[in-house]
């Protein structure tokens, strides 16, 4: 969400849609005005402080509100402001589920009779929906189920996600539009020299890159097991893991690799800024992310745009990958991941490069913002007009 929402808002300004982002900030919520956001930054008073990138003519306000570190992240400041923000809008777009912001914004939209769109961002997929059900059930009774039923549109990122959303039965008004990216941003990656200097073991290795938060949802545990199964001692492959560690999982993974005597085959890069993300993608040979549950992963789309063959799971909602020959799709378990890895490692460099070329074409043809932004504008127009969804 932190990557997609600002780029969507900034891109929509080119299509005559003026956007305002309201988000929580500080503590576990981080800083929504990160330099990667494709939107101008503003303080809570609404005064823009930076010009937008990409030459956009209008500015996107990013309003930030301090929040508690409680389970819902409630914010009194957000609660006081949201009614005014909703009344000044034509349509409201809620991202994610199970938050205090949804509670406040959904109620405010219904009071003001403003149409609203909800994007669950994979949170209605079966694995995510069942996870921590004992907490989500009362929250659903309190507000989230009502939010889902009252939305002018539920927005799915892929048809696989839409199918599961329909099965839950809250709301038949479902529209499917993917996440987007600017594909040409990944055409020419910066050099990864500083990453190699910090981790000299990477210098003469070919990288199997995992780029996501370290979380069981992302399939990191069976992936590590499979990589250790598939890579023989003579191979020059290295599993390179990049991303934040919100659950403190890294120490457990490092300990497991040491117990197997394979710690030297795994490198943890930690959290990377955008330039280093692009550098890692440019330096890698294969991208791996066999997630347990996804709506539509931005890191996978970025890997495709960077021209990497991908190994992902059948829970990632990207049937286009096997259809176009851009990679392998497997169930997110140790054995099938290991089998697919062995297949990819056995290919020639030229064969992997051809898979990457197909992935790059897929990203440009199906997931570039230039193709998707008009569809998002149509989504908002239809929500305001109350017309039926197209699919």
C-alpha cells in the first residue's frame, strides 16, 4: 500500500482526479511522506511543501495524523478530521482492512452519503482472512462487515482475489483492476557495488533474490528450506533476502541456516531504499517469492519489469506468469519449490534471459500505470454514478 497509493494518487492527477491522502504516521506506521511516494508532501494543515515528481501539474496532499500503537491504530486527530475530509470529497477510497481509520472513515462516508471504494489488498484471501480470526471476528461485527456491505465498490487486484471476495458474500459490487507500476523505471538499474562491498560473499555469486518483508505469509520458511535442498555445495548460487523484519524472524532463519551448516549460502540485506531495490533487481538472476497469500505483489511486478525470471506460488494471483513463460508457479511448500528451483538453476543464462524478456513485456503490457490509470478513474466515476460493475 505504501508504494501503490501515492503513485496511484499522483498518476490520477494527470487524468483530472485531484487526490488527498490521509494516513497515520509515527511509531509502527512509519512515515507516509517517504521520498518514494509519487506525490507531493504536505503537513496536517494541508500546505504543500514539495513539488510533485514526474512533472504533475496538480499536487497531492498527504495529511498525516499521530496514532496510538494499539492493535487498531486509532487516532483521535484522524477521527476529528475525517468527517470534514469526507464531506469535501466526491468519493472515498479505503485501503486495507481491520484498522481504526476504516472504522472512522467508513462511518463518516455513510453519514455524509459519500460513495466509498474498499481495496482489501489481499486481506480477504483465505489464508489472510482466517489468520487471527479470533481478533478479526469481533472487529468484523463492530464495523468492518458493515463497511464491506456498504461500499459502492469492492476493488480486487486480480481475478483470483475477486473470486474469494465473492465467495465471502458481503458485496457483489466487485471491480478488478491490478496494482500498477512505471515499468520503464526498472529498465536501467543502478550498479549494486555498495551492496557487494557490504557483503563480499556476493561478489562471485548468482543471486536468488527474495525481496519482501520477512513474514510467514511471504513463504520465506519453505523457500529457505527449498533453497538449501536445491543448491548443491558446488553451485555458485546465493539466496539473497532483502526487506524489513516486522516479526523478528531473521534471527530464527539465521539460526536454522547455521544448524544446517549453510549460513554462508544465505545473505540478509535488510531494508533497502528504492535505489538499492532497483540495484538488487538488476544484479539478481532469479526472483523468488512463493507466498502463502497475495492480492497482487508489487515486488513480483517489479521483478518482472526488471526482466527477472520469477518463481512464485499459485497463491500470488498471477496466472499470466506461466501463460507467458515468464517463470514458474508452484504450491507454496518446500518440495515443489525445490523442484522448480532445480529446473530454473539447470537452465542456461540465455534461457533465463528469455524468460526475463517475457516478464518485462508482461509488466509493460498489463501492469503499467499508463494503461491502468484510466480504469481507476472509471472506477471512481462509476462509484459516484451508482452504475453496475463491469467485472
